[in-house]
C-alpha cells in the first residue's frame, strides 16, 4: 500500500484498538523507508473527505503514464516562492502518484535553473524518496534501480543535457593570392 506522506508500506494486518473511548479497527502498516509503524483507522484509510488516502501502488502498466509526467519538458510553475511551495505541498498531500511526480519534475527543473531553497530541497528529496519507493515494487527492482528509472525519466524531459551548439561546417574561405610583388 502507499501512504501519501510516507510512500510505500507493507501491510502488517488489521487490529481492533481502543482509542479515544471507542474500539476501532486499524490498518497496521510499516513504511518501506525508515521502517516506521503506522496505525490508520480503517474508516479513515480511504481517500476523499477526511481520509488519509491509503491506496495500492501503481502497476507496471501505469508507469508509462508516470514517465510521461516526469519527462514533460519545461513545466509551468508559479514564480512566487510561497505560491509554488503551497502548490507543491497540496500535490504531495493528495497522495496521487502523478501529482507527486509533478512535484519531483517541477523541483528538478527549478533545481536545474536555480538553486532550491532549503525547504524546497527537503520537499524534493522527500518526494523523490516516496516516488522511488513506489516505482521499485511496480518494476520489481531495487531502490537503486528505481532511482535510475526516475533519473532516466527526468533526463528525457526537464533534465535534458544542454544542446551542444552545432558548429557550422563552413568551407575555409579561399584566400586569393596576389601575384604582384608590389610592396
């Protein structure tokens, strides 16, 4: 399962727990990254109003669409730092893998053109880690290979190598020789 704030998780099971004066059933998760245990009330696990958005990971088939998002060149993002940051925060909170991919792409492009603020750098690294944790099981590869997959998708779009200026292949100009020896 994918928990929006923490990326890929292993489902440990469910358990009825007494909390806040009532006995509720909880979904028990362990994050793949940092191996943190999470308990999510079953009635809040869904996405939508009041839910946290726990969902299944993307399938291998959906990765093509994910690459399409990551490899889109020159995305439009707000120039104003606070608007851009808030926009990215909302996308990350959504838990939608495509919106997380947009954040990674946008911040990679921003990092290419100008250095990221400390807050944006932290957000970028966290979003990358969450995305990698989702790509790895979809491709059935290690996190290192998933990171290479992510980097390759970014290179196809926002991180394209700078185009080398083509030198015009001009024929050397023919220098006319002066047969006069007039000095």
